[in-house]
C-alpha cells in the first residue's frame, strides 16, 4: 500500500542523502519562517526522488521509440511488441507520477502543519532547508476570494455548488 511504501522509503533516507532545495532566499520578497524538521527533509527528498523517477520513465519511453528500427515499421509483430512495451511504460509512469503528485501535496500540507504561524501565506522552501513565506498576491473573483480557497469552490473542485 502507498502509505506503507512512503514509510519504508522515508526510513531508508539518511540525513546526509537528503536533497536540498536549490533556490536562495531573496530578502526582497522572502520572509524566513524557520528550517524544515528532519521528517520534512526526508519527505521532500522522497518527493524529489520520485519526480526524478518520472523523468527516467519518460526517457525510457523515448529510448524505446528512438531505438525502434524504421525498417521494422512494416513488421506488424515488431510494432505490436513496441506498443506493448510502451503500454507497460505508460502504466509504470502513471503510477510513479501519481506518487509524485501525492507526495507533493503531502509535503506542502505537512510544511503548513510545521509552520502554523505562516497561516494564509504563500510558503516556499530554499537552500539550507529554509522555509519562507511571502504575501499571496493572487486573488480571484474580483480580488475578494483568496486563491487558496478559490481552488476548492471552482467548477470541478471539491466543493462544487453547481449541482445544488
């Protein structure tokens, strides 16, 4: 199960193997809040590793297509084998991409849990595992509804009022 996979993978990550965010703090717009705890560092690392895995799967698909000899394009059996290989790669990629998306969401929710003092702020992560916030300038619906709320009440969002 996914949650068990997360726990197992995070347990394998040593502190020295954590992937550090790349961006530097911009003192003109960033307001430092604190530093990620070890658990968040590992979750961030797992998310980033999983994103790397998504890229590897995409490269695997491109390689399969690139390596397919043009002379085989008329060979129905060879075409079917390539199609099967690409279908398998697509299934693998969808699973890994789903994990990456879920890990990203879990990371941002967990980060907000660690830094409740930044409630309502747009959070970011920077080099040295620094957590920063800046004012969320994005507004929607005539600038009244904050963007963080508007994504929940727009068509297709969790709070869809169109059926009422």
